[in-house]
C-alpha cells in the first residue's frame, strides 16, 4: 500500500513537471489547449490517433496517451477536472515493450 502511494506521488509530480515544462517551453513549442472533445476529434481526424492508455493524476486530472495505428504517431494529453485538455507532448515511432503488453495492475 505504501508503494502505491509513493508511486502516485511520483506520477503526479511527473505530470505536473510535464505541464510546467510545456508552459515554460512555450517559446520553443506551442501548447495547445481546448475542450477535451475537440482535442480527441482533432487527434482522430489529423493523425488517426485513439486513446491507448490513461491514468489519474490524483483527483485533479487525467493523463492520456493517444496512439495511431502501428505506433506511427503518439500524443500525451492532460485533462483537468473542468474538461480543459492540453497537449503536453507528441512524437512518432511509439513502441510497446513486449514484456509489458499484458501488464495488469
């Protein structure tokens, strides 16, 4: 139980750091924020990305991973409790490690 609590703190801190870094790096990369439905529609229409995984960031936000078929592209989205979503990171060539594909929590 203690390990789960510590893991949640680490994940929450990581998500907060990603969000802060995206705001600080605004000059280098544009942070896109919009209502969740618009972000989902945009990722589906433009990149054929669909939700692949998600996790709760405490009771304040949801961190989602969107993936295109074959891992061609990926996007990480953070959605707060008001429904505002921001794209934190995006890239290509996503690969799932074979030993974690069937991981159950």
